[in-house]
């Protein structure tokens, strides 16, 4: 049978364009919330997974805590990646101080977020899943993976625009 829907990630092209259209408002809101949250020191600190002290392999500087790391290193545009991989990990890249400038990475757990923004973010995610379920035959688990892929792409696009 031709035109059969395959659920491997590489077969979503047409569906993805359609979903970008009908989920446009929700995706924008989700990206907005996600990128606001990851700019907050408190949000990040509550999720740190990397062990401290963290040492720079290049210059040997030791960052005793996440706080010291956060305030003692330089921001990189697009420094936070892989958010939102709900329930998974995301990363923050920052540069060691000049003249070292080596890029260091801290890993975070994306655990449940019960702040107002965090709750709203889950609602928007669920709204998107409902809309996908109403319009396509994708099974629930695959729809979730599909949606996370869309969101990750939207966030990368947003960050790329912000760095121009
Ligand atoms: Zn260094």
C-alpha cells in the first residue's frame, strides 16, 4: 500500500509541516515559556545533576558550586540546548573566564516543575497532543516523541534567530 504512515522519525516530513501550522500558537507559547525558564538561575539550580566542584580541564580552575560556576563564567548565545526534552536531561554551556575561554557544560534533570509557568507548559504540551490525536492516526507514544521533536526544533530556531 502506498502512502502508508511509517512511524520512524524520518517519515514525518509532511505531518511535521502540517503540525507546525495547526500547532503554531501552542508551539510559540511553549518555546516562550521554555526559554524564559532556562534563563532563571533558581530554575537551573534546582535541577543541577552535574557534580560540584567542577574543574576546568584546560586551566585547572575549580568551581565549587553551581552558583560560583553560573556567576563566574561567561554566557554563550545558544548556551542552553536540548530543552525541552521533558523528563530527560538538558545542558548549559558556558565559557571559562578569559584568557582560558574553554567551554564547560553542566547537566540538569528536567524533573516535574510545579511553578505556574511549569504547569502552563504541561497544559500546552497536552493541548498539542490532543490536537495531534484529533488530526492524525499516530499512536499516543509516537505522538509524544513527534511533538518533542517539533518543540526541540522550534526552540533551536528561536535561539538561532535570537543570536542574529
Ligand atoms: Zn578554564
